[in-house]
């Protein structure tokens, strides 16, 4: 069952001195109940902006266009009132940068149960009991409920934010770098909690992270973002073994190889500025496989494999692309062995826009 469908999402920010940043450009993907999607890409490619837009939490300087369908209803078209009625109850978010996400003058216990109060789901002793249950779920002692955010470590604050996001038992969770401040043992515990919630309770999850080992192991699908757009989206195993966009290959090649003897190869150059119009393929200046067509139209997502789409003109040139793909998935086994989690949830079939087109 499709919970979320994002069609042609676009976000622009007005800049104070004039001009605008086109932070998210024609973003397309779909998410099923119980599915875990990893959203990956270099800093500034629009990951946080995209999930904040889906939650309706961007500042007033942002303009948003496109369609965000929650259970088939376009909540973006419904405006702030519709968004608010679903926010925290049906869809929730763990923000990147936990200090700014928490109120410094309110105890963490009060903040965790705030969504329950706002949505009229519970109050008083019942809400406080739920608050303690949530702290326990994220591996924190109940005594922390009486503390203020500055009295907690970064990792503890990150777990408080996760507890807060889970308070109303949402069906959809956007987690923006939820484990970056956690040591590996706590990270494994939190990832296991998220696996349990997705596989047992049908929570649909979008995990934003820079950690390719985590997404390779933990997510059923991976979507790679570049310059505001998803440029590849496929089943995790297939995408790691046979990346079909040159940027994805370079991203994996740039990853530290803990067990092998290959040193990481950084991607030369920088991503394009999003405050200027883009022409052709935005990855072209950094791509070792660029050819003439890349200067023309920006490539659209096209089917490159089973439930796998990528936006690269080279994919029309199937033979040479297959050779490049098979020679670049060399870190796949290392990445998968780096984390213990493994998926069991069925994966759906996306069409050329990354939408689901076959599901249970
Ligand atoms: N409030 C804002 N006003 C203007 N530009 C913004 C604003 N927020 C983000 N941007 C710009 O939008 C683009 C995307 O930013 P975003 O924070 O979504 O990137 P990201 O992929 O989450 O990066 P990171 O991995 O560093 O968190 C960047 O160019 C950023 O400078
Ligand atoms: Mg971000």
C-alpha cells in the first residue's frame, strides 16, 4: 500500500538581496507502508529541504510546488491547515541538528508528550506514562524526563527527538541524520528500533544520511540526490552492486574502504550552485563519462533495471554503461557487512519517475 507519493516537488528560497535558490527540483518518489528509503547525496543537494517541504515546515521565504500525496490525497494542495492536521500524528520528523529542534526552556519529558497534547490524543498521567515508554524505547532512562535539553549529551538529545517524533505513532517518519551523534552501539540499537517499527508496525521511513554503509544495509531502497533532484532510485542491493548513474558510482568510490586496500577517491570539483540556472546534466563538469548529449537536455529518470531508475544520458548506451557499472560496485560487500541490519520487507516496482506501480 502506497503511503506517500511525491510528484514533481520543487522548492525555491527567496534570497534577501534578490534572486532565489532552486533547492529542490522535480523530485519524484513513492513509499510503501513498512518500507525504508535511504535518501543520500552531498551536502547542500536539497535533502533536508525536501523532507521539510513534505512536512510543510519550510520558512515563509520558501515557495513549494508539485504534489505530495498522503494515502492518495494531495496534502500540499490542501495548504497549511491540511498539513497541520497530519503533522506529528500521521507523519513526523526527526530534525537534523537536535539542539535547535528542542525548546531550551522546557523539560524533555514535557516536549516528548507535547504532540499528544496538541492532537488531543492524551494528557495528564496517561501522557506522562507514554513519555516514559518512549524514553525507554529509545534507550534512555525515565529520569531524563525532568532534564532540560542543555543537560543532555548530543546523542541523548537525538534520541529525545526520535521519541518525540514517535509519540503519536505516526505511519510515516522522515529522519534527517538521526544517528549522526550516536556511538556505534547506540546507533545499532536505534536502527534496530526503526527496523522493528517498519517491519512490525508498518511505519514507512525516509532516512536521510551520509552514511552509505547504513543505507546499504538498513534500507530496502536508496535514492541518490544531486543538485536538488533524485538522479537514481533503486533496490538497495541492486543500486550498490550495479550503480547506473556516474554520480552514484563516484559516491561509493569516495567511501572509506575499511577492509579493502583501496583508498577513497574523492569526486573532483563541487556541485553546481542552485542559485543559478542549470543547463544540461548538472553532474557533467565532474563526470568522467560525459559526452555531447550531456550538454543538451537535463536527463530525466528512466528505467535501467528491475524497479531501478536513473537519470543519465549514458544509459541509452547500454553496453558501455553495463561495463562501467560492473566495474564500480566493488565496495558493495564491504558496505553491506559494515552493519548488521537486513531487510525482509517486499520492495515495490517504480515507474520511470520513481513512483510505485506494483504493490501489495
Ligand atoms: N532557508 C534557506 N534560505 C535560503 N537557502 C536555503 C535555505 N535552506 C537551505 N537553503 C539552500 O538550499 C540548498 C539545499 O540545502 P539543504 O539544507 O536541503 O541541503 P542538504 O542536502 O540537507 O545538506 P546537508 O547534507 O549539509 O544537510 C542549499 O543550497 C542551501 O544553501
Ligand atoms: Mg541536511
